[in-house]
């Protein structure tokens, strides 16, 4: 079988197909990786990731900064030093992504002397990688101290009412004070926002809390008393109007009854029937004993009825 395939490949001029295929595969997988590593060691190229910066230092001096992402040919950027920097120098990688930090309870005194705590949230990013690396040993800590000091300088002696209400203006004041100093260290300050303003003295907190609670109780009691007074006013007004209407009705009733009886008395039969019905109704409602004596029964039944 092998001889058959060899004969076929030989007849078609493909006897070297498999060795060429194996060589190409090895070159593209192993050889190319080795070649790329060699080119990188020699300093021919560099691949910069997104939001990163490469700072090249040779003999204690910055010879180049690459902050654009992508593939870069180092000889076009650094010249002949590109072949020496990986052997005699160093490459520093700087993160250019946006970072943020929150300073809790920075001490500030109001104009009235109340000890306040300010919580400041701010963003920052590296604007000059070489200055960030070599002009300040701890640029992040220095920026935090700078923000804290700026908040003390700009927000101290503010009226307490403004300090509790105007956080947007306070944020702008702090940002304008810090920006000029942070730029010298290669750090650029982004957004600054005063998130929290609180009292630092626990005794003052308790006193304010008690005052607020007492005030709420007074307001609640005043609201309840006002509601009770309004209900009483409405009730008394309704009672007065009802009594007036009942008095009017009591005064008009005899006139209405008299006019009705006058109209009924115009017909004797209707008047007699009405009075008999009224008398019967009164007798029934009184629940008294009733003895019925037929007409013409004589005097004896009447005496017996009177004895009962």
C-alpha cells in the first residue's frame, strides 16, 4: 500500500509533499514563536495594550514613552537605543486607566465652630507617565493628601447652612484647588464630588437628635390639637345649624297641623272618621284594659264593668 501511494505521488511530482507540510507546520507554530521572542529581545518591536504606557529607561534617563496602543517598531521610536534598552536599561509599564478613591470624614470646621466631617469622592488618571514614575515616590498618597488639605483650606469657615446644602459648589472649589498641584506629578484629577457632610462630635449629634425629636413631638402635638379644634368647630357649627332648623320646624309645625285640621273639618264625615281613628290608636298604644258593652244591655252589666 505504501509503495502504491509513493508511486502515485512520484508519478505526479508530489513526493516531497509530506516533508514540506511538516516543515511548514513546525515553522508556523514553533519557529514563528521563537522568532517573535527573539525580535522582542533584540528590541525590534513592542505591543502596547489598551490604556497602558511603556516608559523606556536607559542609564537612568528616560529615552522614550509609548502610550498609543498597537504594534510599534522600536527603532523608529527610540533609534539605536532600541537594541540596548532591553539589555542595559528597563521598561516600565504604567496603567493609564481611570481610577477613583474616597476620602472619609476629612475634618473641617464651620463658621460657627461646629466640627464637621467631609466625605470626598474623586477620580484621577495618569497624564504624564514619566513624571508619574520619577517626580513623586507616592503620587497616589500625595494626591489624597492634597485633596484632603484642599478641602480643609477651601471649606473651612463656611456657614453651616451652606455646608449642608451647597455640595456642588464645594466640589468645584476643591477641584479647582487641587488640579494645579496634581498635574506636576503626572496625575490629572477628574471629577470631584462631596458625597457626605456629617457632624464629628458625638455629643453634638445627640443634642441635635434630641432637638429634632422634641421638635417633631411638638409639631405632632400641634397638628393633633389643630385637628381636634377644627373637628370641634365643625361639630359645634353643625349642631348650631341643626338646632336652628329644628327650632324652625317646631315653630312651623302648629301652623301646618292647624291648616291641615281646618281643611279636614270642612268635611264632617272625614273629621269624625279621623278623630275616631286617632282615639282608637291612642287606646291601643296605652295598653289599657277595654270592656265592650253592647247597646241596650241595662244597668247591671254597667255596674259589673265599673267594679272591675
